[in-house]
């Protein structure tokens, strides 16, 4: 089978392992390592960017497999500049590991322990910086930095 290019979205990313999966609308998954993830370029300029963000659209190049395993990406390219936001922690339950952030854009984002940077867990009303993502079609805060 030849090289395939598909528009997909980031489905899962495991920061401490530096790999993840992208998925299309038919639930077809492709494995990627952070080394295959290419940043968004704006007029040829590459700015510092976060790791992959859940739900972000990407263009994936890979060779399909027929062994039942997800194929490995040759390259994964961002299609748009990641959107960083500020927000305020509405709620956070440290025992359950999740809560919600009200973004400055007026959207409520799900907050999960796995997305918190530097092991600095938030408190109610803390200010945070994060990237807007999607998980299961709902807003998700990714790569959350607590500002306090």
C-alpha cells in the first residue's frame, strides 16, 4: 500500500511517553511519536508551540497496515496555530482529579490532572493559562499552567 495523507485529529497524547494517537471520523487510528509531530508555520516562521493538543486538527502521512495494529505516522502536521487562553478555575476536586475552568472566551473547559503542568494543582478561583482542546466533542483544557 502507498503513502496515505489524511486529515485527522489528535485523540490521545501521553506526555511522559512522548507518543499518542490521531483518529479520523471513522475511528481509524494512527500512532505517532512526538518526533513526527511538526509545528504550525505562519508565513514560514515557526514559533514555540505546545505538545499535541487533544482534538486539534492535523494532516497525517502514513503507510496503512493490514496486521490489525495502528499504522505509524511518517509525519503529523498542525493545520492551525494552537489557541492559548487564560481562565479561572471554577471547581477542582483533587480526590477525583478533575474540575472545570471558565475560559476568558466564556467557554467552560474540563480540567483533568493529566493536563496539569509542573505538578502545581489548582485551587478554586486560581488563574490559569491553557490551550483549548476537545475530548469526546467537549471543550478540554490542555497543558494547564497555574498562575495563581
